[in-house]
C-alpha cells in the first residue's frame, strides 16, 4: 500500500506529523519514538531572538485536555540552527520549522535565515502570535493582517509556506481564503482554542496569564468541522490537527479533507502515540483493502 502524501511539492512518507510546541525539536522524544517512522517533525516555534515566555504557572490540566500559556518560550534562531537542526539531519524524516514573531519583520528575519538551510522542507507560520503593532491582536484574527503577513513571508521564503490558522475567529473560511489569496502553499489548523480555568480553593486563576490555549481530545469535533469547512473553501492542501489521540481520529481528519495530520497534546499523555497512529493508519488501509492513503482525503460522504 502507498502511504505517501505530497504537500506543495514536498513528499512525505506518511501523513503523520508532530504538532508544534508538543514535541520540542525531536530530540526530546527520540528515546521513545523512531523519528524515521514519522512523515515530518514540526518543531517548536522559533523566533529571531530568544523569548523567555510567560510567567508560571503556565500549564493546567482540564477535562478532556490541557490549557497552556507557555508564551512561545524558545532559545531563538541561532541556537536552533546550531543545535537542533544538526540533530534532525540524522534522521530520514522531513523537517518543518514553526516560525513565530511579534512583527512582520520578525517573521521575515527567521524565514530568510532558514532559507539557507537545505534540511528544512517547509515553514509553518504561527499567526496566533500577538501583533505588537496592532494592539496585540493576533495576526491570524484579522483577514487583512493575515493577508499582509502571508504575502511578506512568501516574498522572502525559499521553502513552501504553511499558514497555521487560529480557530479563535468568527469564520475560519474567511481566514483560509485570505491566506490562499496571499500565496500560502498550505494551511494547518487548528491552533488552540482560548480557555480559562479557576482554582476555586485558592480563588485564583490556574494560569498566571489568566487565559491559555485549550488542546487535547476536547477540541477534536471543532477541529474536524473547521478542517471540513476549509477544505470546501480553498484548493491548497490542509494539515489537520486538534485532539488527535488515535489512528481513528487521524483518519477522521483525512476524510474531512486534510492531506496530513499533526499530533499534539497526546504526546504528553502517551509519548509513543505518533508511531501508533502511523501503524493504525496502515492497519486501516489493509483492513479495508485501500491501496493508497490518498483515496481517503476528502472522501466523507
């Protein structure tokens, strides 16, 4: 059977990737997971300078998932290129680098630097970052801001560009169309949903940031719906994510129209989950006599 998929001219051995921010840059999970088995490793967000992140506490468990307000803490592009990329080059898997920033110039700086790295297959642009020049409204919450940042990154990027969409909008298809119109090569969705938890014993917020991003199985029905709607609205490929815990969950996203999937929060629960999903998809194809995984893409009826 064929498990290969292609996104923007880049071929992946299977449609299973890691969701940014849940897998480090691969090194952290390499003793649990054979990275060679994955379609791609999607790295934690990388900025042009080190980011300290938000104050603690930054993570809280909730029913059906978790809240996080890490604040995209990362050591910056210099450390990433000097430490993490050489590690990932040891493996036969595609590398997708998630890029974050606070201004359009921040994103462009990282895109230009990564253009020199042949081992980077694609860039995933995190538009859920607060735009400091627009009153901290996320780039991905206004269609015109999303169009501008997509256009600018595309002017400078040498690799294909994936725009990672925020679900915290009125109409996900409006955002998807804006990214496509600006030249995005692919979309990934969904990012986390804004949530809150209050500790009733201490009568205080569970997160120092008050709000955080909800991820895990609780958000999967929302994510599947948004992937389906987006697949009907645009022609570029979609990487689906949001609450995937099993191969059955991943297949649901493929049937909804995703070309590939990313697994996030469940890496914290079960560090072997990515390879289990790869093997589960293979078993499903075999059981149903499906010779090519691409037959599943958008096949819901």
